């Protein structure tokens, strides 16, 4: 899990919108432990993790206030974790869901026996808005304010045995002492007031309570979660008429009618509170009234979907602000058209009925399974070699290296270094017969060869003798989990700093300096990696077939499986039917967005490129072939024959065919760059609608270029199912003869055009002032250039022979130089 968190903080996921949703207060409780133990590195990691998020969402205002409270006491957390991206979206089914599960696995009479209450007791649970570990000032004020209520209520209802339980703090502090002191001061009988801590079974006391009294005068922003749980347990609630509560619960107690959800009373009115409690308990047998039962039933219905609409609308607005939808996405409807939302409880119910009563998860088990604890364990190397998920575990002194330990290690290293230097000096002084220079050169070459063979990894050795090599293109460490470790594959990194460790991945920028520029690395994407492989290809690739696969193929479940890879190798070996292109990822767009009267291929391309694919392709095609603007036919036809088209740069072809494709692609890419006015100057891209698409301006059009070239150059196209390995030819040659533009894709014409560009580059003959992209994308081949290089090579060889001949002539002073005898003679 830690690796996945780190992955979204590096390329290629740095620009992906990320929303962190914090559902509980686990992290805020752990931060105190980090501070006490001095684990500042772990706090720093959480800070960087939070800052990576576009938004950190809390389901209520209480959770971020806990972080603020921490910063007040420790002067570091709020400024460290909140980078201005905290956001609250009220509403969550968690409280209702937790209560429903608890009801399924617990019984009230068992809870009463456990809590020590009698059957005739009316338990009034007093809750508030604070979550401090001590008796808060709010509760102290509430006790004083409730003094008249606590004394008058028993006299007004002598037949009712009231028990007031205050839920606050924890079970180990002095909250109970403060309550008993108040009870003694008011002259209340023993057991009339009691305390219950938040570190105990909160759901249990809420479920068992007869009435839940919300006693707080603070104008909170959230509807209290404890009240939602109480309402789910069908416990009647009594609360002051605070705005947030009045908004959902409804009527004041003096306006009681059927259909309300709780009793509200004017805050600071003890008489109103006494009347409300009396209305709920005034029966001859000392039990709850019909009004109380009506409130409980109505409250349960309200709690089931309370704040659901606010939650759905809140997330819809958040996604609208955070997401930059790509060009091919059908935009969602307006938020104003959303119906009134309710939670889809049917989706929860199947899981709810499958929870065995004896497998109810305790709070301790939930804490151990928390994502916070798991991340702590996986990041423990940042702070301590111990399991940091156990706050009670003491750090043993034997586990921490002392200064004496470090001194001993340093002394051992110095001794080893001294011995190594001494052995090297002895070897240099030892007499050895070197032999002739030819023997020395032979030994040196053999040593280098052995060294290189030892340095080869297992994948490289397995790759020897393979008929095909598939380069998996990626552009950051975050893509590593999507890559393969088989002899058939080899990594191709578009970033110079993202090579996998212990692997023979190829660095594209090292082979093609153009890709050292982040700008060109972004706008070319995968095809830039292909240019790098094609550049002096003999130095990197020697197999007769070559292929590529984007790292995204694995994420989309269309990467080549082991079975399909074996089928591919067998098909290549048996291929005798001319040049074939095998592909296993295909264009897949919903038919509802495609006009059947138009070419699906070009329509899909328009969808991917903000509606400007065809116009841009035409302009680039005219520029590439020097066609006038009046030449209307500049868009190669791609008829709809019901077959598939390649996608995601996931294909295999013969290596010579690949070089022809690269020759065409380099000229086409240069033309696109020219007609777009050289994006490096003003960074305007007609093909994109979002920031990420603008950075990768040419990528989605170039992803489809392989189809145009293969279709019109007469290559067979075969779809390989990436799972089953089944083969099926697409767009048969005999069916596309009438549509192919062979004259534009003829290899002789393309070689001539390539040679003309090479000559212009060699002569510096380029009219535009902008950066000329074509010479930067690979090698330049031209007959004149090749002849010049051969002439220079012959001249160097001739001069070397003359030098050797002069040195061998008799009388040459070099042959009579004094030669020092070796040491020891």
C-alpha cells in the first residue's frame, strides 16, 4: 500500500487529480504519538502525502478541527498538514451503517446487564459536541445549567427512575470524579449521575439508552453524528433548537404533531427541557410515552438518508472543480438536474446480512486494519526498525546503535581499506611476464568481455536468440508495477531518471538528445521512444522483429499475456505471407457517440483531438508532400469495414518495416509541428481541451498514425487477442485495394523525401526561423552524406597505415629508445 501511495506522487501520475477522503480520527490520534516519540520523518511523510492531494475531504467539520486542536497544543500540525486543500462535504452513511451492524450483533438486555442498569431505569444519555480526553468546559457549563433539571425532574416524575449518563472523555481520567462531586453538591442520590468514556463501547451505550439528550449551546456546523446513530437505534432525541438541528429535525416541542423527528427546546431554558423529558416519560408504569415511540420511529426514517443529497451534490461540485475532462469524454449532466438523493441501501444489505454475530469486529481490530496503521508499518524504515503501530511498545536500548557501536564499525572499515591498499601495492611490485603487446591487448579484451557478460542480467541473457523484442514504453517510476519481467519484453524509459533498478531498460533520452527536453518528451510521448530506438538501431536492437507496448496497456487489461506471447512467437516463425503487423490493443469507443454515416476512424480521431483531427491531418499531409491548399484530397480514406484498428502503440512488425514506419513518422511529426506554428513558442494546441492534453498535444493523433500508414502501405494487419492468443486478420488486402493511396506511401518516394530533408539539414537550408524538428528526431541518411562519411573513413585508415609504416622503418629513433628493465632484473 505504501508503494501505491508513493506511486501517485511521481510520474506519470503527478498530474492526476487526487482526492483524499478522511473518514475517521485515527490519524489525529496517532499524531500525538509521533510527537512524543520524535518521529518527525513520519509527520513529514504525511505532510507530503496530504500536499500531493488536490483536495483532502472530511465528512464533517469536527475532524479537521481535531487537527487544528493538535496544532494549538503542539504548534506544528495544522501548518504542516493543511496546505490549504482541506474541504468538508457533509454526509456519510457510515454512522447509520455502523449502527445497523451493531444492532444485528448485540441485544439490549445483555448490554443492560453489562452496563449495570436495572430494567426499570430510564437511562438518559447526555452527549455534546466536544471530543476532548478530559471533562471539557462545555460539559462543566452543561452540568451547572442542568442543575435545576437534575433536581426538579425526579420530584416532578417520582414514578420514573432516571439515570443520567454523561458521554465524554475516557474511562481512565477524572471525569467521573467531577460528576460525583456535582451529584453530591446537588444532593442527588448515588448512581443518579454516571460517566461513560469514548474509549468504551459507544455504540453500546447509545443503543441501550432510552433517551439521548444533546446538551450543547455551541452553534456547530455539523449535524451531530452521535444523534444520527441514536436515531438509527430508534432512540428518541432531545436537543436545543440550534440552526443545524432545527433544519433537519423540525418542530419545537411546543408544536408537537405527528411526523416530527425529535423534541427541540429553546437553549438555556431548563423549564423547557424538563417539560420535554416529562413528555417522553410521563406514564403510569414509568416507561416511555407514545410520543417518545413516535419520535423514535420517525427519527430512524430520517437518519437513514439524512444529508444524502448534500453529500452527493457536494461531491458532484467537487469533481466538477477538480477534474479536467479529456476531449473524448461525454460531459455529465448539470448538477441541478440531480434527483433528490438517497443512499442505495440495497447495495449494503447483502453485506450486512452476511456478517456472522460471532465475527463482529472490535474497535481494536478496526484500528489494526486501518490504512493509517498499515502505512505506518510500511514506512517504519523512515523512523524506526520497530513495529510502530503499537503505542505501548517500548524501544529497547539494545536495538539502538550506540556511539561505541558506530566507532567499532568505522574502525573495521578502516582496517579493511588498509588491507586492500596493501594488497594492491604488493601486486604492483610482483614481477610478471607481460608478453607481447598483442597478448596484452587480447587479455584486456577478454577481461572486458567477461566483465560485460557478468553484468548482464537474467532477462538480457534470456533475450539472446529471441526472434522478437517488445519494448514497454513508460515515463516514470509510478509505471513500474505495470511493466513485465519476461525475456520477451524490455523497458524503454522516456525519462532519464526513471530507469528500473537491476534491469537493462533503455533510456530514450540517452539515445535521442531531443527527449532530454521535457517539452518534446511530453508532446511526442511513446513515438518519441520509438524514434530513440530507431536512432542507430544496430547498437541496441538486433532481432528480426520489433514491437512496442505502452505501460497503459496493462492498466487497461489489454497487455500481452504469456499465452498470447507464445502464440505471437510461433506465428512470427511460421510467417511466410509477407510483411505483417500484429496488434493486440484496439480502438474502443461507444457506438452511441459515432455517426454511422461518417468514417468511424476519423470520427474517433476527432473525438480524441477536440474535433480538429481531420483538419490538422490534412494540413500536415499537404505540408509533408508539398501539396497546394487547393488540393482537396489530403485525408487518406479509412473506410468502415467493421474491423478493428490498433491503439496504445501495442504492436509487432519486422524490424525493416519498423524503420520504414519511422521514416514516414518523422516526416509527418515534423509537418504537424510546422503547421501548428511550433508549439514551443506559444504553447497553443488546437487538439487539446485540458492542461494535460495540451502538454501531450500530438500524442493521441500519433497513436493512430500506425493505422493510416499500415493500411495505405499495403501491410497485413492481424489482431491478436491478448488473453486467448487467437489471431484474426483485419482489413484484408484484397478488400482495400480500391481505397489505398499507394503513391503517397511508396517506399521509393519516402526515401527520396527523406534524402532531400537530409541534404537540406546538411546544407543548413531551412527557411523557417523556428526549431526544425526533423533533424532532431533521428539519423539523417543521404547518398552524398554516406559517400562523405566513407571517404573520411578511408582517409583515416590511410593515415594510420602511414604512421605505422614510418614507425617500423630502420633508423627510426623510436626503435632505439632506451628501454628500462623491469624491477628485479
